[in-house]
C-alpha cells in the first residue's frame, strides 16, 4: 500500500525499546509491560499511518481487569505510581474515574495531556487495534469537521424489506470488490459498488444512505487506522475477514453502524490506493468530506448517471435475490426487542440519577458495550440494549453496573441534569419493603450491581416496577 514506510524497518528502528524495565516493576505488571513494549516499538509505524495523529511520544495507558495500570508519558505522570522506569509508571490500583470498561478516550493527565487507555484482557482483537482505533476517535473529536452529521433514523426506516435488501446488496458488492482487490476486474467491481451507493444516497433512500456514509466517516476511518496499526502489511486480509463474516441483516441503525466499520475502512483503502500522490485525502476527510463522497468523486461518478445505470447493475449482480431474502421472516433471531421485553423480563427497575449542570452542560457518565444483541435507537436520545456486555455509570459516589440484562438509557433530560436508566429481569430485583432509605443504596442481582452513597428515595408503580431517584 503506497505512502507507508515498511513496518519491518519501523519496528527495527525502535528495537532498543525491547528491554526498558528493571526489576523495580512488580511481578503483576509483566503482561502490561509486554503490551507497552510492543506499542512503543511500533510507534514509528503508527506515526506514518495518519501524519499528525500519533507522535512517537504519544502517551498511552494499558490496564488489566483488576485495575493495575501502566502509563507511558514523557511529560508529568499522574501521582500515586508505585514503580517507574524511564517514562513508564506503574499503578497498583485503578486510576481515578475508570472502571473495568474496555477503553477510555482522552483520559486527562497533567499539563493538558490526553491519553487513550485500553484493557489488555478480554478483547476480541489485538490490543494495538483497539488502542489506535479509540485513540483516533479522540483525534477525530479535535480535528474532524462535520463528524457524525447524521446519527439517528427512526426505526420505521428499516421496516421496509426493499431498504433492508438493498443495504444487504450494497454490502455484498463491497465484499465482492474487496475479494477481487488487486485483480484485473477489481476496479470494475469498485465502480459498480460506488455507482450503486451514489444512486442509493441520491434518490433511492437518501436518509439511510446519509446515515451509512456518516458512520463510515466516524467508524470506518478509525477502523482503518486500527487495522493498519495492528496488522501492517496484512491489514487488507484482516479487513477482508471482517467483510466476509459480518452478518448483514440491517434490521436497525446499529446494524448500519456496525457494517460501516468494514465498508468505511474499505473506502479509505480505495482512497489510499487510487488517489494521485499529490492528493491529500486525509485532509479532505478531516475537513468534513465522507469517505464515500471522496471515492465517488475520485471515480468521477455522477449521481444522475448512476441512476441511469441502476437497472443494468441490479441485473448484473442479482439484486432481487437480496430484496426477496430481506422480506422473509427471521426465524433464527432471538434478540429481545423493546416492544416485547416484558414478555421475557416482567420485572423492571428504573433509576434516575441527578447530574451536576455547569454552564448549561452536564457530564454524561455512561459507558456501554452493546454485545452480540446490538442496540435499538428508540429515539434520538433513548437507547435500548437487549444484552449488554457492559453498561456502566460511575459518577460522584454512585456506581451502576449492568451485565447481561436488558437495559435502557434515556438521555432526553441530561441537559437539565437527569439521567434515567431502566433494567429488566426475569425475577424481582428488589421489593420496596427491602429498601431502607436511611442507609446507602446497595443492590446486587446476578452479575449486576447498583450502589450509591448519595441521598435517594424509592417508589413503586406496581408489583413489577420499582423507581429509584438518586439526588
């Protein structure tokens, strides 16, 4: 792939980092040490992927599931470290305002430093992939314009089988084009895919097309950076693996977002491969142009012309089969929907947490990973997660940690200082008679827990629903 320094040379250039630690680091820090050394040895390579994003002195944090942490910084570290060697600092306890969540973006350090922190255990991919992906989201927040301009669509958009079928169809075109990348027919397949995308966004389903392009801008660029960082010369194979195995159902906006990791990264790959050497496509992406818009312009595809070519393209790639398949009922999908959550989980607990509002803004202390079930956007500010991997709030002496139970986050009143969450269960979480208002709130159910040392009160709408408000 053009414009990159050989990964092997970059790694060799930093070989002297291979043995940075002396015996003062505790034994339990060795896994952290190994990951930190790997990251530092590859920093020259990272710096080439997106100039300006990752300087070789970039601070970062790796931690494990019990909170033991290793910080790298050439500037002032956080206080409280137990051992150090050079620019590495070990902390035996969890850093402030962190949990066992998989990552933290733009974690504040002294002297206005910002670092990305990643957990080294229980990650599906390479630590480097996760670290650079999430760090790039931090970079996007500071340097990208018009990022995530389109972020919500009413669920009704995905009730139409034709829309779902055409989304599956375009994903299949991306799969075909990527599988043939480097072959004689690959450019023609790329052109077919971009032609369909231009017509889809222009006249077929404009709002859905814009949503996909927006997610590709946000997640696709970050995915491309993470894959490049972790897999270097094998990055194309890794991206292809995602494209081959993604289950392209497209029942809701979350499926669109997840697919955009792969299609967006592929679009960035196309820009990297086909752009003239003097064309700074990275600067164009930072300026607010989506990868799709740049790729369509690069291939000189006009939307009106694309619409004229659509029937031939549909016939050439058998689009009707995808539309027909989308119209068939999903018999294998056991994911709980919000509309019928009470059929399986008849008991619920609603918790409203009061947030501090400063200058008209309130901190949103919520982090969640959706897990295999994904999530539903019920509205622009209401999210339902049927089977969260993690769902965590850690805010001013209050901790909410939901695992494996359907949960809802209602963000509609965050601006006025109220965050409401709801969790459902097959059995009662607690009864009103068990709650002692004069004591700290402690609820433990399954792998989940809610604790607060703040003032709180409770009420019950019926025998199946408890409402708690934490002041």
